[in-house]
């Protein structure tokens, strides 16, 4: 069991990430593409992504096998754009890389070629090129849809926070893997790791993940520890059964034309995570009308709806936001 010990200051500083953590999600996707679990959810994506990977990408893949400790120097779990984080990873000092590899080898073996990463600039450059190739292959084509999924999960967490504060979020984030026993968050570890982490006022950053099959902790250096967990099942990932790049707007979007439905979409974009009752009030229509319009918008891929207790919460998708932002012609 991995135990994270909270103080009142830690609870005050704990938050849900406002945006996806691209390279942390890449690390989890790298594990998922090598695994053979959850075939219904990931098999098509694995077949699509894993063929004909360039040599640098295969190197990066081998450095993070499933259920093993993975280095953070090539995919730091921080907020930012993929480009910013990749550049940051390239500037990590060689001494830091060598020290982290030495720590990892105490728990898990690493590929023989990796021994040179702490002093071989050309080898480091190949590794970082491979990480970039993996992001382009595994995540980039699907990023808008993944972002929609994170936003939907965040909507659920914000409602939980409103109902019961940080403790309610910690208790409900991933009951299969996380157990909140105030003031300790217990995380079940399939690897058998037994560890106590004392936060000392940092709190944690909670990060929903579409590719995590279990809870995952990243606690490196002075950065705020990250606890990643599988996205809420209510957020809905039906498209992961055959993960394909997000499609452009099609004929379904034509069904959205009309002032009332445009008002509903605008209300959802301006008030993400609004309930159907709140949406009706914002759009000045009946709750039944708000539900009907949200259903059409959802079918067209312009909003995503998740359930929290007895409420349906609506968030805009990237396609919906793009439609609203498109210039008039």
C-alpha cells in the first residue's frame, strides 16, 4: 500500500488539474500500448499505433514497460504544452538522469543501452526524439477527444468538491484503487510497493487519465506530487472501443442550426459543468427543452454529458467550441 499523509495545509493545496498533463498521459499510454489488458477498450488503438514505430520510439517504449518504475526525465508529469515539456525534458542535467536511473535499477531492470543516458548526449537526443515520435503516434491524433474526456471528469470532481470538499473528491476519485482514511490516502499498488509519503504542505495534483488502468503516483524532486487515476466511468469513453482520430464536423452539425439550440450550446460553453436545470434557466427554456437540445448536441459531438448523483452535467467538446468560434461567412 502506498500511503499519502495529509495535513490541513495539504488539503488546502490539493486540486484537480485544470488541463491534461500531456507527458504523464503519454507515459501511461506507453504502458497501455505494451499491455494486453482491457482488449475491448484498447485493442484497436494498439493495432493502429504500434505498427512500424521508428527506432527512437521503440527505445523510449522499452524504457517504460508495464507495471515497472519509469523514469520521469523523459516525460515529466507537469502542466504545459507537449512542446514546452519536451524541451524541458531535454534540458534536465545529465547528473539528474544518472541518479534517477540508479534509483530505478534498485527496483526494476532497465535496458542495457540506457546506462549511457547519463553521459551520452547523442543517446539522450535519440531518446527525446523517440518520446516526441510516441506522442505524435499515440496521443496527438486523439487529443481533442481526450481533452473532452478530461473536462467531463473534472466536471464530476468539481461537483463532488461542492458537495463535500477535498475529502469527498479523494474518497470518490477511484474507489477501486484509492481509499481515503483521513488524514491518509491509501493507494493499492499491484507491484507490492509499500511506502509512506508525507506531503509537508504541498498537497497533491489530481490528474484524470484516459489510459490509466489503476492509480499512479508521480512524486519526483520538488514538484507537487501527482496522483493520476482512471477517468470517471460516467465520463463515457465509448469511442475507445475503436480509438480513431477525431472526425471533422459532419451532417449532424446541420441539425444544430437554429437560435434556441445555438443559445443552449453557448450557455454550455460559457457555463461548463452546468446541470440540465441550470441550463434551462440560462437559456430561458423549460428543463424538458434543455434536455432535448442537449441530447441533439451530444449526438452531434458538440457537448459531452456526465452524471453526478441525480444530475446530468454538460460540458462543451473541442468541436463545439470550434463551431462557436468559427467566423461567420
